[in-house]
C-alpha cells in the first residue's frame, strides 16, 4: 500500500490488513510522521529518496542518480530491499538528458548536463514521486553576434559582415558560425572574429539571414537575425538616331540591351513604337535586337520609343530615339545605260542653257551619257 504526503490514514474495504510497509512518496518531506492509527498496527513505513553524484556539474558532465526506498520505524532509518516490490519508476529531467526513461528502484541511471541552471531528475510511480535537485554550472563565457542589415542591387556584391565577440568585447577567432541566407552554410571567423558572406547572385527580394554560433567548450551559444535586401538592377538600353531612304520597303533598326555590369541580356523581349504601331523583337546572345519597320513611307523625322518591360531581376527601362526618312536619289554616271534618266538630265541641263551646242553642233537629247553630257554637268 502506497501513501503520499497528503495521506495519513490507511483505508481498507474488506478483510484485515497488517500494513507493515507503507511508502510515503512525493519527496517524503514528512516521512517521520506516523500515519494516523485506524486500528492497524504500523510497525514501520517506507519512503522514497534519491542521491546524485556529483550534484554539481558542468554542461557535458555526467552524474549518477540512484533512487532508493528507506524504512522508518519512528526511531531510525534503514535501507529497504525494493527488489521485493518489482516497481519501475518513470523518469524525467530538466536541463539535461537521461540514459533511460524508466528504471527499477535501486538501479543507477546516468544524467548528462546540457545547460546551466537548477536542474532536476524525478522518479515517479503512480501518484508517488521524488525529485532530486542538481546544479548545472556553466563556466563558459557569454557571446554576442553583431551584423548590420544589408541593402544591395542584383549582381552587385555587398558583403554581409558578421562579428562574434565574448562578454568582454574581445573578438573570437577560429569559431564556426552558421549563416542561413537562402540556404545554410558554415564559416570560420578570422582573427577579427568576423566572417564575410557575399550577396552576389541572390535574386531580388527581402531575406532574413539567421546567424548562429552553437557555442563550444569555452563559449555559450548566441544568434542573430539580419535583414538582407536585394533590389532589381537597372539595365542599359542603347539606341541611336537612324536615317532611312523613302524607297526602302523594310527598314531595320537595332538596339542593344545590357545588364548593370555591362553584360548582354539575351532572349529579352523588347518593343519599338513609332507612328502608332508597335514592333517586337528579341535580343540575341550579344544583347542586340533588330526591328523590321514597314510603315514609314513619307519623308520626315519620327519619334520612336523603345521599351524593355523588365523581369524579376531587372527593372523596366524605356528610351526615345529619332528616325529620319529621306527621299532617295538615283546615282547616274558616265556610260550609264539608263537612257530615260539620262534624257531627263540632258533636258534639264538644256532648259538651264548648259546643254545646247558644242563647236557649232546642236547637242541632241539622245539618252547617251557622252563627253558632251559630262562637260555640261561640270559647267552646271
């Protein structure tokens, strides 16, 4: 029959009970009090206790814990052989780890300290229990992590600088620090207690970098969360003035698109808008895109707008350009077979008085680009 500290009476339902061994659990703070006599002769009773050796330890060190039953007869305490009772205690702990979760009374268990502070190990059977206290002494120094938030642009590197120091502000060198910035990676601090984490290659967005030092034999654990912001880059769109001849059916206009580091942006879709019509093109491996413009039929200067809408890495960019359309002139030279055009030239020269006679001979409008025609053009 087991009694806890709140029970001082022994209750029976049927028959006669000679209660000689009564367990007072729950740390048995009043094990010396004789249970209230209810007509049963109590010669002695039992209580649960435990010892921890050592009871003061550093994180990582071990302590031997033994739960035992003791007999008390009102005048003295003696060991009790708990093997007769076949009782297994449920075990629990704080600030550490046990090598098992249950054990018979009298069996030694091992407790390993994990953190500093007031620790406990408890053995429990039904409503009866006993808790032994331990002191986990952590002589390791406290640490701190400092790191400023980082703001940068895509493809432009700006290091996230992390510094690890002890409680006195001294840099901790050769320590392992884990940085989870778009994936965890472990670094080793330099002589200044620092690690530098590159932000180059990170896609534009806002990140939370979790920095953790897990501690070691000399230093306690510490951590910090740092904000890293990567902004979209502004690409460079290059356009030029262009002059086309009116007679050309399809005019080709080219632009180049490069990133913020001067490298070509390939397979990028760009548009050109001129005279109310929009043309589309895609950049090649060199970042060049060529538009085929077909609606510029009249002489004049047109304003064109070239646009790259951007993507998750680059901002939208637009640029204006001037496109000029001129009248096309046909080139005619000595010996030309284009008689019709040569006749026009001869007739025009004659009307101006340059192609009339030579050495008494009248010059004919014959479409032959002769020496006489050349002479008249030079005079003109």
